[in-house]
């Protein structure tokens, strides 16, 4: 086989394609195995619950059309049209399938009822067997034809799935009954009664169709979060044309640079920057923030948000798949289609499940035939049918993906973007959370309270130098200084400007060096500080203020007090984390006294101050060496090294591209209370997966031997095929229903 890594250096692309023809876990495993064998495919996984294949492949080695052809070759289909029409086609196929399933279920139940009544109460009426044959035939041969068609396709491709089991079991029961109806004397000559099992064949198909219909309804509910997110996207927009008039267009026609008009009550269709007018915009559906945000010229607006009162125009900056809402939808879809590590074992079992069940059913028939006495063959046939009916790969196949879909969807509804199922499972194990101070525990909106200058140093030139250097800095505290000085300072051309990671910024003006930053940059450069300024700095630190030092080459010219208010929810969030057994730590590059004051207010007893980005990463490694599973909460950019080191990286913010790409979990809102909720959600989801797998395994482990007649030698108990059909149908429904309980978890 061609090496998948040929064409090294080429970046693999990751796409999702709908798969049609899936009926059980074995189907999903067959398609997945086939796709992973294709040249150029790096990885492929098929989600039974969502009917989606997530494929990572190298475009130079394979194309979606090749993957589609290989999928068709094993009896399924891959829908590769990624346009709106393609998505509509898949939705139509799904809707038609459900409508057909609903019709077939209704008619099969309507026919199964008289079938059961005759078999139980009116067996002695004239021509009873022929009447049951007439009623059972449309159920088996028409309403249940899909099982036989799909089972035959699988046989042609040397494969097997749940349709194979249903086709074998009901087909054998039906043909056996037809033979006994037409040739009863064969059994009479051997002193046996010619039993018929038309009701077993008909009722089993009716019950399995009913189970599939209930399962479809339950599965549709697992994707409700995606439907809600997609519902945030408007279908049309008002474009402002070159002559100033407006015209309505489909959203798909919007291009970068287009001017869009938004009226009160309308949804923002794409991401952009406001160029005319102002308004309050409700961003709660994306960020979770309850209060509308004021938008004016120069501020950004995001797709899916709702304009409140004013009318404004904005220029489109990100359209289509590049918008914030689209990236959130894509991330949730990919996460829902991902597989938890525990699923690997289930996939292996699903691949061999149907062949093993068929072998067990044949062994059951042979054992009954040889050791079952006078009625051994008849009871053997019925036990064989019951084994085939009761075995359920669907319950196994749905156990993990349905819980993952509901859990990740529930997270998305509560402003938690979880990257994949592995992150969800890893979050379950967390026992330590490290919080960055600025923007996580605090509001992340620092503002300058006071600037204290050295006597005779508050000159226009020094103010301009301070403003110019801070304008270059990327630190959030620098932004506060720039905003404070904006009205009274002008930009100067400073030279030799360099950002010193975790310490501050340095530069030169008129051949004099200047430094701005925390105390470390002052001490490391042996810069002296006036006693009065030093005492004032200590006082401000004790009041939980961050101190910025502005110095020239040999002396401190000014100290700046910056306040960043602690979030109202921080102390409550820390308490909730501790209540669920999580150790909480705070790390900051700020000074010791400010860190101590903030940590005390937030209820954190273990903190570290004056830390560089590399120090934060080392601290996380230290916790990991102690056996802790560590979650790091930061802004996704400044704390990138620490986030990368942690077992679970959690980015706070409004879902910037960098944060979404880097973090395993992104909290779109700025509310720290979402963190303990996310951990509880993870724990509930993993608990649900384990419950589902336990019941799916135990169902088959107990059900198959019972169906084979293991209790018959002990107490004469034999399982009826109709009861087996009911149990099989209910097993899948119960697994999906158990997953849906997550929607109401708190």
C-alpha cells in the first residue's frame, strides 16, 4: 500500500462528509476501516449518531471523489458536495429516510397486531396459517425489504451488519413457516407438529422499525445545539450599493469589503467593522454576556449577534466559513464527530460483532439439533432466530457518540467550546486548575488610577516617550496607559525598541535609553528609585494595584498605579472548584503584594507572583510530576506556553482564532463560573458514556446466551423471538435516551 506520508511537507486537510446507508455500529466501522486504507488518508472516523465521516487527507494523494468511489464500492455512499445545495441534499435524504421509516413502521404495526391476535387466540380458525402468511408477507417482503437489500449488499462485499442479522433471523423464521404451511406432512410423518412463526418474523420487523424510528427521534435531539447555532445565521442581507441604495442579497453572495446595512432587530450576517452609525448589540448568544454591547465607528461586530435599537453600516471583514459563528459551528461539529479513546475498543468489537453472532447462532442450531431431543430442530431454528434478533451492535455503536454529541452540544449552548472528545474525557480527570490573574480572575480591563512623577520629571517630552513606548507594547497594562495618555500625548519616533518577555519594554530617544515595566526590569538594570516613589509603590501594591515603572537609564521617572477589578464571580467560581475536589492555583507576572491581595479576595491560598511565561510552564510541569492532571486557564495568547504544557488548556475570551486553534477548551464568555460547570459537564458525560457501554455490553452478554437457551436445561425457559425483538429495539433507544439526560444536567 502506498505510504500515506509521501508528499511529506504537504499539510493534510480535514473535512467532514455525510455518509448514507449506515444502519449500525458495524456499518460505521466498515466505512471507517475502508477509508483509513485509502492512499493519502491520514485518519478517518465515522460517527454513527451524526452519520458524518471526519477525514484528514493529503490533497495531492487523494481527492474526495476517490473516497466517495471507495465508499460506494463497499455498499455505502459519501456525499462530497460541500455547497449549500449539497447540505440541502443530505438533509432531504435524511428527511425522506425518516418519512419512509415512519410510514413503514405505522403499516407494519397495523399488520402485526392482527398477526399476534391470530397466533395467540385464533390459531384454530380455518386456514389460520394461510391468513398469517398473507399478513406477514407484506411486512417481511415489502415493509422490511430494506433489511434484505442491505444484508445482500453486505454479503456481496463480504461484510455484515445489523441488517444481516435481521434479514437472517426474520428470513429464516418466514421461510421455515412457509415450508411448514405448504408441507406440514413432512413433520407429521415424524410425529411432530408443523409450527409456524409468521408472527415472530412480522412482529420482530415491526418492533425493530419502531425502535429505529424512536432512535432517529432521539438522535435528532442530540444535535439540537448545532441547529440552534445554525439558526443564528440570517439567510439574506441588505447590501449598500455604490450609488447609496440598498438591495437584498443571499448571504452566500457577501464578499469581503461589502457594505452591509443593519436595522433594529436584525441579525448581523457576517463579521466586520462598523463604519457608520452606532447601536447596542446583543452578543449573549455567542459570548454569554447578558448586557448589550455598545458599538460605534471602528468597533467590530460578529455574525449571529442581534442589533438592538440603532441602524448602522459595517464593512464585511470575514465571510462564509471564516466568521466567528462559522468557526464555532465547525468546531462543535468536528468535536461532536470526534471519538473518545474508549471508543477504540468498541470499534474493534463492532467489526467482529456480527460475524461472531452469526457463528453463535449456527452453533446454537447445531447444539439443539443434536442434543435437543424430538423437537430439537424446531427449537434450534427458533433459538437461532432469537440469537440473531436479540444481538444489538447498535447499542454499542451509539453508547459513546450520542453522549459526546449531547455533552459537547450542551457545552456550546453554555459558551464552552470543547475541541474534541479526548479533551472532554481528559477534563473528567482534572484535579488541579491553574488560573492566570489578569483577564481571568480579574476583569482584564485595567485602568490607570494615578501617575506619580519624580519632581521636575513630568515634562511633555517624558509623557510622549512613555506614551510612544507603551503604544508599541502588546501587554494589556500598556493599553491602559495608552488610553490614559491619549488626549495629552503625541507619538515620537523611538529607536532600538524591544519587548522583554514577561518584564516590559525598552527603547531609546535622542540617544537616551528608557525602560517601562515591572520591578524586575528596574532591579535587573540597576536603576535607582527615589524613596518617596518607592514607599508609594509599596502602598499601592498593598491595595492590590499593579505598578508600572517608567525609568530612564539610571533613575525611575514615574510610577503608575493600574487597577484591574476582580470579577464578581471569581470567588464563587474558586469555591465551586474546591467543592468538586479541584486544587486551585493562581499565577501572575505581577508583584507579590498585588498577587497576595487578589488571591485573598478570590479565596485562593496557593499563588505565585513575578512569573515569566516560562516559569508558569515549569510550575505546571512540577504539578504534573506530583501526579496531578492540570488544567490551565488563560487568555490563549500570552499564556500560550503554559497552555501548551497543561493537560487541558482552557482559553478565556470571545473565541479568537488563536484561542480556538490553541486551546482544548475555549470559554467564549468571560465568566469564570463556566469553568466548574465545564468540569461537571465533562464528568457527567464520561459517567454517561460508561453507563451506556456497561448496559450495551451487559445486554449482549446476558441476552445472547438467554436467546440460545442456556436456561432451558435448568428451568425450561426459552426466550420468545418477539420479546427478543422488543429488547433489541429498546436497547438502542435506552442508550440514546440515557445520553439525552445530559441536556438537563446542571
